[in-house]
C-alpha cells in the first residue's frame, strides 16, 4: 500500500499544466526587432569579413561605432564571459544523458565509443549518476 501511495504521489507531483493568459504574449513587433538587431547584423558582417578571430579591442580599434549601440556592460553578458567550460543547465547533451540514465555503465561505454566530445561523456556520466541516486532513493523508500 505504501508503494502504491508513493507511486500516485510521484505521478501527481510530475504533472504540469501550461497555459497562456492572453494572445498578447505572442505578438511581435518586427520593426522593433529589426532595429534592435541591425547593429548586431553590422557587427556580424564586419567580423565575418575579417580574417581570423577578433577581440573587442581590435573591433573598437577598426570601427568604434560598431560597439557603441551594443550594451556590453550588462550583467548577463558579464556573467557569460567568465562562465565555466561546462554549464549543467545549458550544455547538457540529452541523448547522452539518456544513454547513461537508462543503460548505466553500458550506456556510458557506448557514448565513449561514439567519441563525439567531452560534453557527451560528461552528460552520460551525469545521467548514470542521477540513475544511481534515484535507484538508491527508491531502495531506501521501499524499506
């Protein structure tokens, strides 16, 4: 009975509902978007026209007006400039996570053999770890 109650509680806790209060949420002002992205488009064209990679200092040395309209001091930009190499919430590869979660060490081995990159390996190891934690929690709750 305890397991049935736990299973029902888990099913109800995983249920999510999404709705839109009004259609205004989806209205886009294309003129404002085009105006906002025009400076970014000019910067992109300039960078693609130059050989190699450019730093912000080199871009401002060539043409300072390209960087004037961009908000380079925003908190979000500053946070992303110094982020770690692997961010759990944005860089996870869900297919590799599923291999590790569903198949455990065999899934990690399959991802290793595929050798697509470190992000895939880390994601499969995270999936395996989550699987172990969930199995352990289930085992503890069933005692």
